[in-house]
C-alpha cells in the first residue's frame, strides 16, 4: 500500500502491506507478512513444493544420509508426505509384536515417551522375549502410525485399553504387565485408575516429577516452555536438539540414537497436546485405586520431586533409582541391561513371570 508524503513529495511503501505472494501448495493458506513460505527440499529427497511452516514441519534423517554419515548425518525437514516416504518407521502399523502368540505367554505392553513412538523400548522387549514373554510395543495417538489421531488423556487411555484387550490377553491366569516411560508413564498411572483390572502390574519409568495437578513452579514453567517453544523451533530443530542431548549423555549407543530418533523422527506436531495430557494427570489420586504392584524407576539426575509420593500412594509400590542416570537411563549402556534385569526380578518376586521360569 502506498501513502503520499506531501511534505517531501514522495510516495512511501507501508511495511504493513497485505499483498500476498501465493499460497501453500498443501493447505492453501495464503502467504504474507506473517506467513512465511519455504520449499520441501528437493535436494534432500523432498518434493520441492512451496509450503507454509505448519505443513513443512516433519523431520527425520533419510536412509542414505544415515548409511553414509551415521550419527553425523543431517536431519531434514519435510512435508508430511515426504516424511512418511523417508521415515525409518513403518507408519502403516501401529504396533510391533514380539514373541509367542497371544495367550501362549504372559504379555508386556510398552508405552513410549512424548513425541516418540513404539520403537522406544525395542531393545528391552527383545530381551524380555528371551525370558519367555510376549511383548507388544504400541503407538499412542498423535505418534507413529497414529500420528493423525487426536491425543487427549481420554483417547490415550482408551487406546491402551483397546490394545491390551486385542493383543495382550491373560495367559494361564497371568494378566499382562504395563510398562510406560516419560509421558506415557503418566498416562499409565492414570490408566491404572480406570482399567486397572486389565493388568497384573505396572512399571513406571522417568516419571519422578509431578507435572499434573498440584505441580510446582518449576514443573509449570517447564511445561509452559515446552508448549511455547517447541512449535517455534520446529521439528528439525527439536529432533537435532534431542539427538545432541542423547549424544551428550555419552552412554547411549549410536545405533539406537540413529534408529529410534534420527531415522524414525519425532512427532512434535502433537507436543502441545502432550503437555495438556501431562497437566491433566493426578498420580497421587490415581494410584491408590490400583490393587496390583507398581515399580518406579528413575535416574538420580532426572527431576524427582514426587517419586516417593507416588510409591507411597500405591498399595504395593517399590522404587529403584539409578545413580548418575538421567532421563535416558533406560537406554544408557551403564544401566540398560540392569534395567531389564531389575524389571524381571521384580516381576518374578510378584509372581507375574512365565511358569517356565
């Protein structure tokens, strides 16, 4: 828009011009001053379409990049279609099942963390299969093969219940075990209050801090920061930061970081919903209603302001802390094998183990 400057006899271009320069080729949103545009990178395997920030916000490392450079490979930003084409995860599936047929062995159902997917506990599940278990690794809504589904605490709990009923029936009188880490550990605790009759026990990892009702200022500030800054940083920026954090740990195998994070990608589009799910939880109220045993596992360098409170709220609760472990302790070479062994010893002590043990 042009405005005349009569004193100087010139025309001035208003910086608030609403002139549009095209529209997103995916959602048709118009580009303008507050809606930037960028191309899905054809040189990195993208389609080259000109898209808005919302439609160009999926990230992973391509197979060629991972094979050539490993952990040093570049994480690329793609549109959803190109992401699905390059993602190392089979997005046509919502569960991976390892071990015996349904009903032939006690089952374990694994729940992943925020923005992750079903591959998070792949190594743990493979180890438990060798001990005689049927293991089900599942995607939660807004994650993995369910990336287009809406995530709320209600839909997450319903999804877990459906998966257990379909794929993890009781075997010889032994109900399945539920293992949840990080975000889905909080979901698992709420699940126990609603559908505790479906499982024989639960293991809750990386959930030592109260991020739900009655949370402290530090937790509240952290949730606000996650909900505010994650969308602005973008999928590629967040994925790169997460990979850097795993590398900084120094004890997480490169193969695991590349496979579970870089190649699979992370589902940050659903992160605001993840924050709302965490805020809605109330473990201190949920846990007392569950009659079965619950094991809590945390790293001492993680946030742990409520781990003792959670344990004491259970009718049969136990807690294991891993000295110098952080939020990645379950995948840390120093603790990964011990984590599996500690879970199995606990299961055996609670008579939740296969009859052949």
